C-alpha cells in the first residue's frame, strides 16, 4: 500500500517526505485555504512547490462544477508539473470531465466518493484514482472500511485499473484496516502516519537496552 499525505502544509509534507516512505500528496480546497493561500498565482505556485518536494502524484482539486470549467481548470493544473493529478468531484459533469481527461492523457482523482456505485462510475470513466471518504462515513455511523473492502473487491472482479485511494483517514488504525482491506493507497494526515510508530513496549524496551548499553561502556 502506498502512503500519500493529505495536507497542503509544506512543513508537514517535508517532514513526511524526509521519512522516506512518502509516495504522493493529496490536497483539497479546505486544506489549501487552511494554509492561507489566496489567488490563482499563489495556488499554482503552491502546487509547484509541493511537486518539487515530493516525487509522486500530487492531487490538485478543481473549483468548477460545470464540464467546461472543470476541463479548463484541469488543463491549466496539469501544465504545472507532470506529477499533477486533477482532482474532480463525483458529480455528473465531473464524470464527463474525467472521461475527457482520460481520453486526453491527464491523470485524475475522483473525490467525494461515498458508495460502491459511485466508485464503479469513476472506474468506467477511467479515473486514475478513486477517493472513498472513510472517516466521514464513520462519522455518520456507517462502516467506512466495509466500503473500502467492497470497492477493492469490485475492482478486482471487474479488472478495473483505477487505484483505490482511501481518504478521510483519521487514525493509525484506519491505515492498518485499509492495508488489510487491500487499498492501493492511503492518504493520511501526518499525525496518523506518525501514530503508526507508537507502542509503549517499544519505548520501555528501548529504555532498557539504552540502560544496559551504558553499563558496557
Ligand atoms: O482530501 C479528502 C479527505 O481526505 C478529507 O478528509 O478529514 O476532511 O474528512 P476529512
């Protein structure tokens, strides 16, 4: 399973990248706005900066909801860097635009996916990635992991090439469950990635080893 970081924060992207386990980045308008980025040029420059840090797919989301607007925006985003993936919402015009991008060699990430039916449509349109929002499904007292399992199974049975990018990750356990479910990618906030490191027995064991090492010096 590949690891993407789900943020537009440059420091956090650098920190995850320095670990050597980062395969890509996902952003969305909420995450970009959180960094105080304003205006077309600043947005484009920010994506370029991210692409220069991480050697892997970087999802940049369109703001438009009409086919023509999505295509125009996506074409401009794709010109920023070869690693840019145009992130498109799961709506009728979005599916049409994903098909257009697929036919024109532009990579896409179909976002805001909450059902297997939506994931089938995204794959039929040729999306490079599909983003089921696991945490938001859990928030509404449904089982997000069940959806990941269902989409992974359908894609395997049907031989779809679209990669399952589990999004809206909230905890290290979500990451473990996504790995079990066969997700191709997990896009996670930095604390969830770092949370995977934690175990009290590791800390206790290390302390003991360090104490014993001192007695031998
Ligand atoms: O980028 C999409 C997704 O990961 C959002 O996560 O935590 O806002 O549900 P969240």
